[in-house]
């Protein structure tokens, strides 16, 4: 197999309203069926008017739905698209001073428009990948990855196949669209003014009449499967009492995982006489003993830490650290929590014996 990566030269400065398909066809007259066009997200954003005249930090705030980690002025965040990246993809380079470029609203739709436009103008069937620059955990330096695509499948799924030694591949799921984005950046570069490249020689483009497959959302790892949903330096920052919850239910598996993680953190001594019981929040919202606990009115679940009959003074002393373990573990699971002190030594009706307080749990209302 021979693979070619060709820079599309001569595309002028792109402004709002420009047809990227027309510009590409004009400057890449020898397009072929099966070519993959890799287009830098910045020119897509420029063509779609995604340039804003605001302070960069304000633009990052607007594009951010969750802070994953921070150090100094650097923020790694989850964007409204679901990407985890530095500065929410907001870029102040290659634009007029005082302006910044934000990511396209829907890069999959942008890719489809370019693909359809090229086919309308030439009759040629291409795939399209919209790319942007990402840093990478555990490795120094950046590379390009896909933020949208059309006309090809995201992955090459090798699970269940056998290698030349007879070993079954169990987890090999190659992200084709990211590999195409990274390969194309070798000829596009960051400062050369080349926003489009052609990758030729891979049989990955779908027939023109094929329905579009799942878009870039299928490439983003769901948070429930993300083992690194927070930077280690930011775990304690995430553990802040929620003032108000949305009232939505929470995933019971997340609560269970948090309790299990907190128990592991308590080893080797463990929690001998301390127990955690999970109950619906509605069981407590109407209790007179907790009338002043506003968090209970919108929480989804309550965790009750309590001592059993075998508990010792040592268990009581250790309970504070154990409860804090649970609060931190809930934050790692992206669940809000609020510590509610016990109203009195006597347990109100409906609580286990010897309660130490309540942990209200729910989805926090965004600040």
C-alpha cells in the first residue's frame, strides 16, 4: 500500500461566509474518489463566523462545562462538545489582535457540508476530517486529532481478529480519524498557512450514498469510563460542598464506586465499626430534624455514615477521615455532595442507629 499526504497550497485568508468546499476544489483540482480531506478547525471556524472579540479567558469560560485540571494560567477543561483539551480549544493565534477563535459549533455538520459541497461541485466522493491540536496525558508535545468527520468510519475495529502469531486481539480499536488528523498535520504544520491536506491511498471513504455513521461523540470516552476524569492536583478543589442540586436522579453505580474507592483508601486498617447506608433523599426531606437542611430538598440520594454495635472509640476517631474519603470519591465521580451534621445524639426515626450525620448527594447546579 502506498500512502500520500498532500498539502493544498494557495488557499487565501478565510473569512465568514466563504465556501470551504469551493476554495478546496479551486486549489486542489486533482482530487480523486476516496481522498480524505483533513481541514484545520480554525478555517472552519473562520468561515462559520466563530471569531469573537472578547478576552481569551472569558471565551474559555464560555466554552467550558467542567474544569479537569489547572496549573497556574493553564486550564484543561471539558468543552460543551465533550472534548477534554487545553483552554477549551480557544485560540488567539493567526487572528487579529484582540480576537480569538472558538471551535465550530458542530464539526460533524461542518465536515458534511464540505463533503457534500465537493461532491456537488465535482462529483468526487471524499471523506472529510476536521482537526484541532491536542496535548496528551503522559507524553510531551502536541498532535492533531479529529474534532469532526464525515464520509468515513471513526474506527478500525480489530477486536476478535487474530495476529500472525495466532493471538486473538481483544481490545485493539484503532481511531482512524485521529490518525488521519495527525498524519495530515505533517504537511499542514502550525505556521505555514496551509489549512487543508489530502490523505490518499487509504480505502476508508464510505460510498456517497451511505448514511453517516456516528459522529465525533462516539470518539469521546464517556465520563463513566474515564479513569482520569480529574487531574490529581484538582481533586480537593472539586470536593466543595454543593449549595444546591438539580433534583435529577444520580447513577447508583457511581455512588457505589465512590464508596468502594473510599474503602480502598482506608486500607490496611479499614473501617471496622463504621458503616455507610445509602437511602433515597426523599426519606429525609420531610423530617423535622432536618428542616433547616436545604440541600435535602433537591438531593437525589443520602449516604448515612453510622457506627454499629461493635464500634470502638478508635472507629469514632477514624470516622472523620473515612467520611472525607467518601466526599472526595464522590467528587471524582462528578457527583456533588453536602455534609449535614447530625441534629442530636439520638437518631431520628428512619435513620440507622448511631448516625454521624448525612451526606446529601446529587448533580450540583452549575455556578
